[in-house]
C-alpha cells in the first residue's frame, strides 16, 4: 500500500522501531540526492576531494603553533617561553603557514565553484523532475492535495534542499574532517588526556539523538504550516474577484494571519529546541575542555606529558571544540532538509497516471474514428467512496454523431466527461473507443483525440498566439490564423494593437467571456480531435457573443463526434440524440421531438419549464 506519504508528511512516526526508521530515512534520502548528483560527478567528486584537502590544511595551523610555542617552552630552563627559540623557529613556521594558507585559498576557490556547479544543476534537475511528475499525477491526487501546498513544496522545500546541499553539507564534511583530524592529533599528543576528553562524547551524542528528533519533528511541522500559508494565498488570489465582491478582505486577512501565527508557533517551538540544544552543547563541550585542560595541567606539573604535547593538545582541543560547537546548528539545518527531502520524495514516489497502459508512440497508432461506448459503468469518486455517482450507465455513440447529455445537477454528466478523458477509471463496467477498452489505449494517444470547450475557459497568462497554439504546440503562424478565422476570433484579435502577440493576462482576465470562448474553440480546431466535448460552452454569454460562438461551434462539430453538456435545452434541439440522466442513470434517450412528444418524463418536464415563457 502506498500510504506512507501522507503519514510522514504530517510528522507522525510509525510505532514500530522509530529510530531505525529515522536512520533509514536519513540514509535513503542521502542516496536519493546522490542519484541527481551523479551526472555532475566531474564537479562534485573533485569538490569533495578539495573539501577534504582544505579541511586537512586547516589543521596545519594548530600543529605548527604547538611546535613553535611548545618547543620554545620545552627548551627553556624555567618552563617559560624562550624568546630566542621562538625567533629561531618563527620564520620557518610562518613560511609553512603561508604556503598552507595560499594553497588552502586556491583549493577553496575551486571547491566552492565545483560544489555550486554540481549542486545547482542537481537541484535544477530535481525541480524539473518534481514539476514534471506533479503534472502527470492522476486527478485523484489533486482532489486530495491543494495547489498552494504543492506550490510550497516546489518553492520552499526545494530551496531548503538547495541551501543544505550547497552550504550545509560542505560544512558537515569540513567540521567532521577537522573533528576527526583534531582527535587524532590530540590522541598522538596524549592518550590519557584524549581518553578523558572522549569520555564526554557519549553525553553529547545522546543529546543529539534525543533533541535532534524533536527538532526534526518541529521543523517538519513548521514546513507544513508554511505550506498552509501558501494555500491561503493561492486560493485567495485565484478567487480575488469573489473575495472583493463579497467584501471578504478582512476575513481572508484573518485567515492568513491565523495560518502565519500557526507557522510562527511551530517555528518558535523548533527555535526553542535548537536554543536548548546549542546551549547544552556549549556548556558540556567547553566545560569538558576546561576540565580537560585542568587535568592536563596536573599531568604537565607531574612531568607525565611535555610542554610541547600539552600546548599542542590545548590548541587542537580548541579546534575540536569549535568543530563540535558548530555541529548543533548544522545538525538542525540538516534535520530541516531531511524533512523537505522526504516530502519531495513522497511526491516523486506517488504513482503517475497511465501506469500499466501501453506506451506506443502516438504517431504509430491510427486515429480514432470517434465511436464511443459506455457499458454498465459504475463509478465513485475516490474522495467520496460512499456516493455512487454513476449507476450502470450504458450507451453507444456512433462516429460523427452529435449527442447531448442533459439532466439536473448532480446527475453524472460531468463525471461521464471525466471518464471519457480517463481522468478516472470506472469502478465497474468499461469505456470503449472504437470498440477498444480505454484502459488498453496509451493515455497520450487517447487524450490527443479529444478536445474540450468548457464553460469557464482557463487561458494561460501568455499571448493569444500561445493560447491558441496550446492545441497544437508546433502549429505554424498560418495554421493559428486559419483556426482563429474559423473560430470567429480573427476580427477581435486584429483589433488589438499587438494582434496575436497580445497578452491575455492572468487566466485570460483581459479578454471578455465570448473572446475567451472563441480562443478555446480555435485551440480545439488546431487540435483536430476525433471527439469534441462541449461543456456548457455558451451558457454564460450574451446574445451576440453566443451567436458568434455558436457559429464557430457548428463549424467545429462538422464531421466529428460531438458530446454536448447543456442545461439550456435550446442549444441541443438539433442534436442527433439526447441522453437524459437522473440519479446516475440514463433514464431517457431520443431526439428533441421524440422526447417532447412522448409520455411525461424528465426531459419533457425540463422542456416545459424552459420553453413555457
């Protein structure tokens, strides 16, 4: 079962072996990112080598300082720094340090560039893959996830992953090398002091394990709350006309403020955990170093260790302390990234639509003639499994036939259209095209044979040319212009100063309803479908716009199967056949004249109500 995605997104952990689960998630998350880094190994692997080299070169400083100061003390008779000894060695030490620093700076320059090249390109690939996967997910997925949430995943989660990959991961490697290298030199300086110092590490590690899990939980909660704020913004701006018409600006402001407050509370929880974590580590870490230095001074006084070993030990302890001191903040950033990575992986692990269908190239398959059959179709929406929307619907549509679907709201008309487009599959029964089960046809091939002109046309925020060409992305300028003429759109387009390059605005807001409909018709003409679906295409237009749109639709419907959904029966009088739906069943079938002359039924009742005046 593919149930882990929503559970992990909420921050809840399964009761069985949570620690093992955390470790597996961390490991698999790291390996998952490496898949995207592998194509850029020519940058990433040299950057790793450079990172190890610069980290190792940083250890030269405490080592040489230990040689200089400790050696001068050891050569002095009164256990103080010998100025003459320092003067004799300082030139050599400075030369070695200068070479090490110059080499470190040179390597660091290329390290940063190589990490950026590999990391930015890998994250760009992840963004592309995530977006490409999202738009190929089934409609059922979008009924359970709001648009603002998915937008937040692409924006905030991937930005967090970018910051971690470009900055946090190099810091982890750098501090780890300095920590391990420092511990090695400390152990070589005095194994007694090293063991005394290492005795405090289990306390630090245990604290990281306990508090780190809480930080990750808070961080995931904060990211989810941030996604909720994006949902509010997205919904409000998409429906801004409704917000203003109902004067609900204060309500939406309050809703956004509430979402921000919840995000703030989750963020402050995470900040409190990090603050405790950091302060505890600082106290334990530097308190331990202080105690170790005190213990080492006693060993120096008793002659157990030399002044050179003690000096080197102190200097390397400072470096080790600095490395350990930076780990809490780095660790909390890593926890944030792990949560973001899990959410992105949940999206990418969601099953795409069309899985299990044949995958032949569309160009190799014959074009459909337009014959459609529904045979005993029953259907429930996944989000409303208790409601039977279609109950044994059966009908045949011949190629080139003009069919109308009418009935009261909720009868199942729009659901049939969604099944024809394979947005969903029937729970029982079959949908056939040219006698072939829709589930046996490649999804791209099937949908390329169907065009829809909806009641509310959604235009993309580009030009008129781009919106018409959406029906055929490789259309020439001549084809676009011909489609516009056939859709009765040429005259109003020519009236714009920019013509076909006129920007339509967000969702086509700069165009009238009739103009948007004609753009949609031109788009459908370019697609040249075998099956045309008209979903209340003229119901919201004024008389003149409706006349122009209807003329364009009449041209479009010629010689192709047409399925018309309509509440206004005047628009379906000329249909070859009218199917009347009620309660998810086809209750009547016939022409307009047959249905109005027959016994009292649903269609006759609707007709008498609409034509009474």
